[in-house]
């Protein structure tokens, strides 16, 4: 997908994506105190994890690379199917020298378009509670705060979710206090009309 400013978003497979992602992982996330529990599992625990992953089957995965006008890999987003209707945006970022150009929002839009095409009803991501550079663009694109979690991997994180079904989205707006119940919400929530 060609963006108006010369940048390109390209859907990739995992074999071409992860080497490029790996080149930038440490500079983007190396100092964020992420704890990777699998690095501390016993050999037996790792064997069991591999077997559990094999049971998951062939779930949908999405790998997007963001390329500068000169063709350099400058950002990414990847995620995977978590259940029959939910897609988890596992990790997304834009390199610092390419930020504040709306590129992160463009990546998220492509994720939402692709996952909606595939039929996912919910897309969610987890984010550092103070990461306004990610929280604000996602809220502007229609994501909702859905929960706060204390994670051994990341610390305090915020879950943001996007609901592709307009009625579910409307109900979420009602549940959050953003919208008063209109007739459609009253009907589906079975409010007494008397």
C-alpha cells in the first residue's frame, strides 16, 4: 500500500519480517524492562509449550513492514489470531526519526482493514499505560479502553480494543458512559419501554 508521503506498507511473511524486525528490536525496546518468561523455563516446560503451540493449528497471522521512500524498513506491526473472532496486535512501532508523520495510524488502519476482511470481530492490543504516542492515535481510530492489567512481562498495561461490528461498538460506547442509550441500544439491551 502506497502512502501519500512516499512511504509504503507491505504485507510480509514471517521469514522476511522477523530479520528486519530483529535489526531494530533492541533500539526500540531494549531498555523497557520487558521480562520474557520463556527465557527462564525449564527444558521440560519448553517442550510442553511447543506441544501446546502445535495444538493451535493454522491461525491467521499478519506481518506488516513500513518502508521509507528510499526503501528502508522503518516501522512494523504484527499480530495473530487469538480465538475464533479475536486478533491480537502483538507489537507495532515506527522508528523515532520517522514519527509524528501519521505513519503509526496508517499501520493501524491497514491492520483494521485486513482483520475486518478476514472476519475478525475484535482487535486488541496491550500498551504501556503512559504510552500516549500509541494510545491517542488508537483512541482516535475508534479503539476503546477495555481493561488495565498488571503483567509480569511489561508491568502496568492498558488493553485497547476495536470492535468491527457497528452495533457492538455502539453498545461499548454505551457501556463506557460515552453514549446515552438510543432506541437501538434500548431494544438490544431489553430495556423496559413502559
